[in-house]
């Protein structure tokens, strides 16, 4: 699991694989292509955001999209 926290919109989040995934969309706050936001929530399941679980296996509602590392230099 990643060892550093990450920041989005001046908010700090615990270590997460999401921060290293190419599907995380920072320009929209905390949005993921696998789990589109729903009213009042990011849509990303808490176990991925806050419990350090890597989304590399099928998960209900993930639209077939799973963790893929951000390409170096991007």
C-alpha cells in the first residue's frame, strides 16, 4: 500500500491506491471512472479510499474498470 497521504482540493486523505490509479480524476475533486459520483458522495467505495485495499479484482458496480497505475511522467 502507498505510504504517503494525498491531497485534493486542500483536503488530505490517508494512503490510498486511488492516488496512483489513472482512473482518478482530480480535476473534478475525487472522482473515479469505475465508480462515478452519486449525490453527496464520491461514489468510490470507502474500502478503496480509506482502508488501503487495491481495486484489482471485480467489484460490484465497477463497470469493468479496475486499478491501472498512472504512467510515469503524467
